[in-house]
């Protein structure tokens, strides 16, 4: 799904009624099937942008289109999936039931959906289908959340620091798992992170945002070469410099 953001301005009001500008005349285009990572300082508006794209909040000014439709229309068609840092699984339901529930409460018209059991196999949880979330490790809970993200065959994935709370080994395993799934399903992905290494490993394009009101500080199109330590050593210093630049 193609994402178009044109001249977006958005603000919230502080307790003293002064506007807090998150975006001011912000524009961005993302091609269908592209994997874009957003980097930026805390509070600059990355998560707010995902909420706007998901249709959870409406922009104060400007235009957001997903395949030439407003975000709310894409959300109503179940074309948008969201995955956050916390898995938000229902503790009284099994892993299988959590994944199946997303399909049950979001019936599709004519769209073929993979069975919940098959989705668990895709994320390596086939042996834990009957387990309850609180009996699983954090990484396994996020695998279950990833299966739920896949459950509606959404074409746009909004990923809000989904692996930030995990240890390094588990995080790397899930990054590899996610890349394999993306190569299989070919969604458009917008991924928020504070981790430069994660951005380099996953993204086709890295966008560095400035302090609020967020503007595009720098943009990096990553080459199609092995995402190894050599590539990291070559690109990371430039990304880090842009991340710490002022204005």
C-alpha cells in the first residue's frame, strides 16, 4: 500500500492552552511494499505519526492517504495492522485463542486468511498453542503478537518499537523472523525504533526526524548488500550524526 503525507500539521494543547506542535507542514511518500524505519529523539512525534496513519486520531491540517484513501477507510477495510512494544495479549485466553480472536472479531469479505494454527507455525510457536501468555517469555509473547499482526493479511504494518523491551539475542532472532515474514507477505512497513543497528538491519530506507515539530533531518537509502557489521560500521556514524544534529 502506498502512503502519502502532504503538508501535515498537527498539534496538541498544553495545560496552559498553548499549542504543542508535533508536525508543521510535514510531507512524506512511501512506496507500496517499502520498508521504512523512522528514527528520532523521544517525543518528536514518531508514535503520533503511526496513530495518524492508523486513523486513531485525525490531522489538524494537511492530508494523509493510504492507497488514495483516508486512513480511517483503510482501517475499516482491515488493511492496517499495528504492533506495539507491549504484546497486549488477553491473559485468560491461550496463544491460539488470542490469534484466532483477531480474525473472529474482524470478519473479512472474500479475503483469504491463514488459520491461526498456521500463523503460530510461521512464528515458531506451534508447540505453545495451548499455553497462556503469562507462562511465556517476553520474546515468545512478542512472537504471538507478531502472529496476530499477520492474522488479517493487512497490507500496511505499523510497528511501534515492537522489540525494544527484549534482550539482544531474542531481539535479533525476532528481527530475522520478521524479515522472513516480510519477504513472504510483501507488506508496506513503517517501523519506529531508537536502535540504529535495528534500523540498518531491517530498513530499505531510514528517515531521521528532528526534534518537535518533526521535520526530516536526513534520509538514507540502504544498499542491497549483506546487513553485517561492515555495513553497520560504514553507515551508522552518519546516521548517528544526523540523529544528534540540531535543527
